[in-house]
C-alpha cells in the first residue's frame, strides 16, 4: 500500500459544494475557467488587465461551459514580482463586482492567499470560493476567515513560497508528503467547522517535473480524503518543459493530461481553455456509461 490511511472514517463522501446560496453538483466533473487579471502570469499575462476585457472573457468561458470562474490578480509563477495586498485588491475587486453584476448566477472563485483580500471581495459581491495556493501557510488568518464566512475553500499543497518553491524542491516520497500536508490541514479546517473543502495536490508548486508526474500517476491515492479533487495542470511547465515546447503550444498535451486526471478521479479541472476540457469530460462520461 502506498501510504497508511489517516482516520478514514473521519472523512465523509462529498459530491456537492454550497456557494452563494446554490449547490454545485460534482457528481459529474466540472470546469473552472482561469481568469488572470495580471500583467505577468506565465501564459496569458496582460491579456485581461482591463475590467472590460476580463468580463468579456469570463462571459466567453461561461458560454463554453465553465461552471466556475477563478479570478487571479497576483501572479504566483516562479520568480513573479511581489504584489501588495492593496494592488491585488485594486485589480481583483472591480472585475469581481462587474462579473457578478453581468452574470449574477456565475460561481466565482478568488485565487488569493490573502485572507483580507478574500474577505473584502466577498463582502462586496457575496459568497465566492477561495482558491489558496498556499494551503493557509502564507496568511495565518486564512482558515479563520474561511470558517467565519463558511465559503468553499480550495486547499492546495505548496513547498516553500512562490519566490522559492522551484529552488531545488526535495521530497523523500512526494505523494506521501503531499497527502500528509493536506491531511493535517483538512483536519484543522474540519475542527474549525469548515464544511466545503476541495483538495488540490499543487502541480508545479514546489515540485520538479518528475515530482509532478509521480504525483499525477498517484492521483487515485487522494481518494482517501473522499473530498472533491481539483487538478490544475493547464499549459504548465511540467508539460512544456518535458516536451521542449512553450505554454502556447501545450493545449493538446494539457487535454491529454486532463483526460487522464478525470480517469484518476478529478472533480474539477482548472484550465485556460474551457471548451477542450468540457469536451474531455463529455467523452470520459460517455465511456463510463459502457464500463458499468
């Protein structure tokens, strides 16, 4: 067995999330569309810096089948320039407000590791998911805010910080260590009364290319949590560095890995390209009908 079970009876199956008064059904996988309102994200930085362009792109992703729009205003790529909380909020808030205004039924996710930023946006637009790349390690108040607001929380694994994470990351067993990290955080969140937790192994965050593929190959190990699993590998360096290409040429390989992720139990695919991910889900779900 790959690892020892951690109090398996403690975790309960979870196929729904409650956000902004609605239930998100994850019995069938869904797509989370990435909306970067940053000048320096690794793939589409600078494309959606204005509120108008960002809202237009959100609408396009929703029309293509995205169930969730994940808005990020602070790049966390390796070596990215540090952004103050004030600057992050000034980018994030107007976009979230306008998307909520134009698409009131859209489920929004805030890609931030800052509790204060998340709280201020949620105060302005209503409940949103919080997508925290640090798993609560970069802001000690994050879990407290999530518990108080009772919003869905995406718990991601990271080794180090965005500035240091790719400086020779080391593991004895990457899958065991990621699961141990997530187990401790999930237990704490549940103790604090947080109801909706989504697990994210954190591909590309403090991991070499080989670490990423070893972790990906062990996706089924994350079933132990019996919590929704998010996989975010869209156009990442684990793809283009291995293939000797660039992010712009990585859509085909991204779709291949997203398909394999669905077979491995992914409930949410976080992607730049919504339509191919939606189509991958349709194909995999169709195949399931003939495997019963």
